[in-house]
C-alpha cells in the first residue's frame, strides 16, 4: 500500500532575520517523497506602527487570515514556533482536531503571555521540540497540566557547516552579529570593549544586525564614550558579507542576559573566532572558559588582554572552538529526519 502524502507546516509570526526565522528558512526545501513541507508566516513584514494598538489590530487581522489559509492548505502536522503562533495553532486545533500539533520551544519564557500560550499549546501538542536540552528541560519543568512523558526532541540549531576563516594574527578586534535588542545586552559588550580600548587604542568593534529597539540607545552610548571611530554599527546583511568583516576580527562578543542555543555564537566558533560570552542558556553547555571561549566575569578584560598577547593560547582556543561543531548535524537535516519519522508514524 502506497504511503499517504503528509503535509507539514512550520508556522512563525513574522518573516524576519531572527535566529529562529533564519534557521527555519534553511529547511524550506526539504519536501521529498511523501513529505510535503512548507514555511508559513502570520505576517510577511513588521509595520512598526508607533501605536501598540495598531500593531495589535494588525496582528489580529493577520492571525484571522492565517487560520483560514492554513485550514485551506489542510496540514497533517502543524509545527508552532514562538507564542504569537500559538494563538493561531489553538484555533486550527479547534477547527481541525485531527491535525497534529508540534510545539517548538526556543529560549526561555519571555513573559507571562509567552508562558501561558506555550503552556496551552504544550497541553494539546502531539510532540514537543526544542532548540536545546536546557530550553526543553527548563520550559517543560515550568509548565503545568502537561504530560511530561510525551515525545520530545532536541533539534540541532547549526544552520550550515561553515569553514574556518584563515588565521593571520591576533588583534583586539571584536565583532557581534544579531538583533540589536536589550536582551542581547550590547551595552555591556561595549563596556568590555571600552576597557580594552583604554589599553590598546587601535582596537575595533563591529556590530551588525537589525534594529530591534536598541539602536538609538547604543548610538548614544557610543558617542558618550567617544568611540565613534572605533565602534561601528551596520545594518543586517548576508552571512557572506558578515564573514568579510569577521576576517578582520579575532573575537566574537555577546553579553546576552538570556539565550536559547545562541546561533551567532556557534557560527563564530565554526569560523574560528574566539567567543567572549555570558554563561546563559545553552551557551553554558558548549562554551568552556579558557578551553574554547572566554566566559564574561569580573576578570574578562585581563583574560582578553592576556590571550591577545599569547598566540599559542589563542590558537588553542580557536582550534577547540572549531572542533566543538565539526561533526554535528545541521538544522535542515535534523528537521527532515524528524519529519520522516513522523510521516512513518502517521502512515502506520
């Protein structure tokens, strides 16, 4: 008997350049055999209204339309990422009870609304996926009225296999790529850079990413510290263009207050750029101080200066950073294999 075609939809709130969205886009062409996989966004772009009421009304309209579009598509499996997708997922489950819901968890609970809707979807979900073991454990433990024994999977968040950049010399040049959001705590990264700059005036810091509410604050702070010549902020760009800037950088710095997997960090490690990071989220599981990274603490400046003067020590950290991800599965393959597993399950 021929296996039935299984339709998968991965639903996200917005088509943008966040880590979750960038990862999702790498898997958009995995349809094969009896797997038909589609990416679906509630909104194609952010309108950035000054009024939060207008933003909310826009979201309600887009969500309402999304429910009907998804029902017309008639998926067998609906993968839900981020809390704004949960509301659409709830209505789909009510109107099409046979659909299998996969709750895909990312990072920690952002607020009560995030917690409430993810918990609700978790209760009605068929399986629960997460971007890291720590995300899965922490969030499942925080949920109530949920069957903790239901199938759960950790999905790799390595977007692509990246070749290490050529090494020339160690310079006190730093780079960050990611959202310009308060949760990334970029001001703290600038503080660390400033402590290095006071010792080595030729130091540079490149910041790359879309404004997510923190750009003006960062610009103002850079001007206050008189760092305009040494700290530059660039808009989001392709990863190939980011790599051109990264060639001149020895260190990747990210001072996040909270993280899930930390995609930019693992990308920097694959490129052979030593990460300087806070010990948060899943980063604590793969970044080891003075082995493949520098963990931010009260002695960060001292550690950075010492390593920048010791090529052998830097090369040791660089080699270990690269090796950390050399043989790991990429996101696209992991998603495909789990869809294949589910299609077999639903056909038998």
